[in-house]
């Protein structure tokens, strides 16, 4: 339920931005950057949650593909803000590394119920992947803060 609320809030923010009608372009740029940063946080949280408890390898890879596509769209929407574009590129790299990590995972029979499958993960590697995605998402937000400080 929470991700849907975040997407809805993001859509409202984008709608508000689009209907602003020629106000201060610096404020619009900041709002756009903060909207993008909020969407990146949403993607980051979803990736971390899906990685921690994937329903299946196929569904995990599908989710990671969707996250990558959403990030590509955000890069296209970021305009000419080079700091934002660079941080989004680093976030995309972190997502690619998670996808590579997920490619190496295996579904194995559960110890509790051999007829059920579970995904075997190394807790340290899982934590590393989640931390890398989180750090990259924070860097996107920081690029927005740096832009607003320079004006």
C-alpha cells in the first residue's frame, strides 16, 4: 500500500509542477529535482524490499528490470542538470550491480518444506547490495540539495 501512496504523491507533485504556469524556473527545477529524488527513494526502497524477500527469481528480475526502466525515464526527465544526471547514472549502476548479484542467486528447496522453493542468499552480500542502492539513492537527493545551495 505504501509504494502506491508514494507513486500517487509523486504523480500529484508532477501534476502540480506541470500546471504551475511559468513561475520561477529555479523553483520549478528544484521541485523537479526533489520529485525525482523522491521517486528514486521509492525505487530504492522497493528494490531493497524485493531483494530481502523475493517471491521468486523471475519476479525479482522482473522488478529489477522495471526499476531500471523507471530510472532511465528519470534520467531523461532530469533536463540539463549534470549533477542530477551523474547521480542518477550512479544509481542506475547500483541497480545493474544488484541485477548481476540476483543473476547468481539460486532457488533451492526449503529446509522446512522441501516441496517449497526458497532463494538462497548470503546475508553479507545481501547487506552490501542493499547498502549500495541506499547510498546511491541518498546521493541523488544530495545532488538536489547541492543545486539548491548553489543558487
